[in-house]
C-alpha cells in the first residue's frame, strides 16, 4: 500500500463501504472500491474494522434466539392486525 492518499478517492470509498461489505455495488463500483482498499492503508484499516464489526453483529444476532412465547405473541399480533385491516 502506498503512502500517498487521494482524499476524493477516500471519500468515495468510504461512502460506498457498507454497500461494498453487503455486496450491493455494481461490478464496476465494487472493483473501484476494492482497488482503492488495496492502495490506501487508512481506508483498508477502516474496512477491516467495519468488516469485523458486522461479522460480530451477525454472529451475535444468530446466537440470540427469540423465546417461543414471544414469537407466538408477535405472530398473533400481526395476524390480528392484518385481519383488522381487511374489509
């Protein structure tokens, strides 16, 4: 990674970082962000932190199970609300 930083390229990469992490960019934009991350130590470190944080949140969400009684109450509430909206 080079030491030269182009602030405009950094702003663009950071602006699209979450979409990049979620795989929601066009192939061209994804390639541009990936290329920038390969040359910019600052943005690469930010990417590394955000990537690790998102994986942590995903693992935590999978580990937390909704109790069956609460799941049933939510479903009942949704079904009751849907019935009330029908003519």
